[in-house]
């Protein structure tokens, strides 16, 4: 199971980016599906969002909410997932366009080093097995990671490089907020979620008899 560190960082970057570049992004043109062909969901400044890509991302969004079958959801819940997925696709497309505009790229060594760090958060061979359970190929996942790192570089170049915090101000903040810099003991944990006690007993039996690995069951459940 991957730590929440990367996800939290990604969220922070999105918030900062939206605050800095939000004005320019709002001026960009997004064309709705009603104005397009049946195989296209929308276009963002001429860049196409096709149905196949949308369905893949929708499946990933559903997995985030642990939804296996859309039939189990109400019409309102399904609409929420679809809108959330489309908004994220449009937002990420705008971010990539901004990165291209400012000619921000990704160093292969930075990507390689990040991959090595991420892999240390997985046990045994669970890293590769995760892609099967998440309905995404490793190449697709790596592409999303690259986009995230490019966004991080964009913020560093266009925001952090222009915002200076003096040493005195930094020291004062540290002295006034010491609790924010205290790092307690950390652990990595895997867990298994099942619907019934009987299912839990059956899984435990398989694990004890070595018919199944705990890490594999944690990924699956």
C-alpha cells in the first residue's frame, strides 16, 4: 500500500497551481460533448478528451471510492463520479498545457529516483500486482506520475522561484510553530477489508495455511 505522502503533495500542488494560474486557466476554452462527435467527450483548447480515455479514468475514480459496479449506485452518485472524473481530466489537461507553454520538462534521473522512492513503500512484489487490481497498466501509471512531477517543476519554476522568504522570517515561524516540525514514529501498514466475519475467517485460514499471501489479499481487498 502506498503512503499518502504523494497524494497529499499532489493535492497541495493543485491548490497552489489553481491559485496562481487560475485566472489564465479560466479563460481557456472547453467545448462540451453536445458540440462534438459521439466519440469525443470534450476538447480543451483543441486537445481532445475521447470516450475511451474518459472511461479508463472513470474506472480509476470509482476504485478510489471502492465502487466495483455502477449498478449499485444511484443516478445522482453516478453523475457525481462522471463529473468529478471529467473535471479532473480537464484540469490536468490545462496544467499540461501550461507546462508546455512555459517549456517545463522532466529530467529522466528525477523520474527514476522518484520511482525508486515509491517502490520502497511496497512490500514484496506488491508494486506490480497493484496495477492489476487498479485496472491500470504500469505505463499509464508512470505517465500520470510524470505529469505530476512536471506540474511540481512548473510550480517550482513559476511560483517558488519568485517567492522569497527571508531567513529571519523562516526562523521566527519555526520558533513559533515547533509542533509542525516534530516527526513522530512512523509505520507502514497493510489492511484487509471484508464485508462479513465469515469471509474474514476464510481469508485468515488461507493465509495461515500458506495458500495465500497477506500482501496479495490486502491489495485485492
